[in-house]
C-alpha cells in the first residue's frame, strides 16, 4: 500500500441538504484513533431511516452541521487501537453503533470511535448481516427489554413488524417469552410467522385498534394518529414505547387517565446490549434479514429504496469486498 492510500480513504459525503443525489463519494483523510478509541476498517454499513432523515434536513440529531458523512451501523475489522484500549486488538472482527446520535461516519472505509461502542461480531454472521444489526437490534432491545421490561406471557404489539426494527423486535419479544402480535401487509405474514409472530394484522384491511385488546406493551414506529390508536389496545398498567419523538399530539394525558405509561425512547450505544443480541444470534434465536445490498458508491440508490418504505428487513452498504 502506498503512503498516500494509507493516509486517505473513500467516504460518502454531502455538502448540502436534499434528495439522495446530494450523496457523493470523496477521498478524504483517514482518521486516527485517540485514547480509548479504535480504528475499524468498515466492511459493511447499515442504512437506517435516521440516515435519510438527516440527509434531507442537513443536520444531525445532535446539531452537527454540513458537510458530514452519514451512517451509524458498522461491521468490520479493528485496524489500530488507541492508547489505553485493552478490549480489542488489530485483526478483531467487531460490530457496533458508535457515537449515536453524534456522527459516526460509517459510510466510509474507516471509522474511529470509542472501543466500548463495539462488540465482537456474532459467530456465523457475514459482515453484511452484522452491518445490518446494530442500530435496529439495539433499538428493539432497549425498547422491549430495558424500557418495557417484557416478561414471559405478556402480549406485545409491534407495528411495522416486517421492517428493519420490527422483524428484530418480533424475535426479541419472542425470545423473552411474549405472545407477539404484529402489523404488516399480508404479503409479509408468512415471513413473520417464521420469525415467531403469534398473531398478525394486515394494516391495509384491518384496524388494529378495533381488533387488539389487553396488550401489555406496544412498540410504536408509526407515530401521529397511531399513538392514540395504540393507546386503545393497552390494558391498564401497559406501556406504549414510541420510537418517534413526541409532538403536541402525543397522548400523555390520555395515557395517564387510562393508567398506562407512554413515552419516547432514543437508542444509545450499548456494548452489553450488543453482546446479548450476539448471544441470541449464536443460539439461533435471532436472524437479521438484509433485504438489499449496495456498494458504497450507490448510497444514493440505497436511500431512494429505503425512503420508498417497502423493504423487508434492512438495507446495507458493502464497503470492503
């Protein structure tokens, strides 16, 4: 490798807010790990709704302004460790969701981030599959396990059950011993049954709020009118966990009146959560569906597909062949 190539890398950058075509591949300086950090050669980077929403707004959730590189999901190989890192060494295969909601820059050949934002890549998964996991699986885990504290026998309703978060949430809830109810189009019901769903609602032909009663937990990825409808399905003492930031339509007062907890959860970097997710994968209790894979240069096409809203599972960028 030449000195120049050792110091630079390809990355997807954007200088202005807008449609997917604002995403451009550039050559930029390769980052160096500082204290407590690792440099990871990225093999695969997951694509998430947070990415295309950030691209369109032109500002990160933490307020970081353009220009920047998108991406939070990483699967790759440790290239170098910074001072004080003992958890990993060069050559280790890792996956993680570093830095969220601050920029991680995963749409690139290399990423630098705190070592403890990563965990060992689950045995048996390809980098593509592992790159699809972190943000979506941590979101489902933190919502269902840490926030809702799902227990065996509880009835859990999961909206958009065939989506990136949803198809993992179905399996995590099932692994916790729950009775799992999902909303999805009829074409995706067979897949969801194979993932462990017990009941399925075709949102195109059925009103879930008229069908489901006495749910213990609702994982709401819909927002808007869906909040009030989800509230109607819960028993007293139930929990409505929203993955969308609340606005003035969020039913706090209605939830309190009904004896229900309702709130918003934002996913956080979580090494212990990643390790628990990896155990589920290695035990055969969790599988991730990579619905579409694009090369780094086609990040714009990946965003176009994601924004159409018809994918099953996750979209992934293949960074290193």
